[in-house]
């Protein structure tokens, strides 16, 4: 949890410290679920398919929170504080490991609160390239360290201990909440305004891009082990390189190519990960994927803000459609892998992601 704070001190960011910390924390919560699912299945004595409802509920709550916040809330400090407190409480109560149905409900509540905090952070930076970069870089930096830490936590402390730690960690952003006092914009109408055609096209592109990316990335470790013969250590190194490669473009951008091209490059990486059964290709593709993803997404967000009449509503919409893509993608991939071969998954996912890039390119040319 100290990584985003140190990053801010080093780079003197304009984004409030509490928001940076909460953004990093949110990434940890979402990343924790794949590690927790097997342990929770063992605790309750249920199958992995049923246990996956904790992930579905959390993502559904995230969609509701990030999409609905722009309609009914204003980006003020008390909204941020309340959301973080709800998130901390939901994680602490999850540590009690109540009945499975109640645990799913608690993860849904946690997802709603997490969606609101993510919406809050992106509203503060939406349309400002420097602030967008400052917030975006938190994700890849945290990703470098979070995966091994979470794996250790679940193994050493179990799901209850991990949820306790997540609950306590949620209080850290509140210690720095005094600086979270700026309101992103003057009050806007609380009634929801439909996106203009250009903004709607960009939202569709973000949804398609995330769907294709999640379809491959969720199964990438399995594909690396079964097709390329990589061991757990090599796969974890590849994922760490994926996160590390995203730090520079997320913070300082990747000049020279427009975001649509980077979206297309990410699609080619997804195809290589799924279709090429070679360990070296896997590591290189996953690493380049991290760079290309963070070279593409922040400037795409900036383009969306520029094309929107009410950017604070589109900020939540963008997070929501991307969360929906993370739900649809793995389902789509599971069907494809059951019926066909991994290269088909790579071709479909890559084509969807390249198609998303073409939509972004077309909207960008309308300037």
C-alpha cells in the first residue's frame, strides 16, 4: 500500500494522496479474487464454478457502482470517505466467512463501493493528461508486487486472514484523506445524459477491447503451461514483466503512435499468447502487452473526455463497460476453448481488439 504514496512523493503528482492510495488498493482487491477462489471453495466444500460467484458478484457491484455514481453522486470528499469505509467494512465482514450466500452479497457490496471509489478517482483526472497519467501508473506499479504478496497471504493466512488484511488496508487511504478536498467540476445535473455518438462509439470500443483482452489474459497462465510448457516461476516472471512494462507509458505516455495503433498491437499480443505455443514468444508477447495496454488506455480516456459533454458521467461509464468486458471475455473464452483450439481464441480475441482500435482511430479522425 506504500507504493502509490512513494510514487507520489517522488513524482510530485497533483492527484490527492488518498485517491492514489485507494486506486492502488482497489487493484489489489480485484487481483486478490483469483487467489481466493480455490481457498474459499475448499473452505465451503463447493465447486469452483459456484465459488466463482464471489467474482461475478464483485464485478457486478463494480459495474453498478462505477456506472451509477455519475448519475446520482457528486465528486466530493464525503462520497470518497463513505465509499472507503463501506469497502473496509465489507472486507472485514467477509473475513468472518459467513454463509456462502452472505459472502457473495458482501463481495457485491464491496464491488459497489470499489466502483464508486474508482469513479471518484477518474472523475478527478478525466480530461487532464497529466493527472490521468499520474493515476494510471498506479495500476502497473502495484501489479508488480501485489500478485506474489497475495499468493503468500492466501497460503499463509487463508481467505479469512487475507480479507482481514484487505479490510485493514482500506483504512490507509483515509489517513491521507485531508488532501482529497477538491471537487472535479462545478455541480452537474443529476439526471443522466446519454453520450453523444462519438463518446458512445468510444465506450463500445473500450468494452470490446476489454472483452477480447480478458478472454485471453484470464486463461494465459493455463495456455502458457499447457502449450508452451512454462513453469509457475516463469509464468509469474512474465506477469511481473507485463506490469513493469506498463509503468513508463502509463506515467509518461508513448509518443510516436496514436492510441488506436497501440490497441491494435495489444490485440496482436493476445493472438500470439493464445496461438503460438512457444515460451519465449509468450514472455515477449505478455511483456509487450503490458506496455501497449498502458500506452493506449490513458490517451483513449482523454479522447473520450474531449468528445463528451458530461465527462464525469462518461468516466463511470468507461469503468463500467470495461468491467462488463472482464465478465463476458472469460465466458466467451471458455466456450471457444471447449469447442475449438486455442489459436481460434487468439484469432477471435485479437480481431475484436483490433476492431476496437479501428473504432478509436475513426473517432480520433473526426477532430
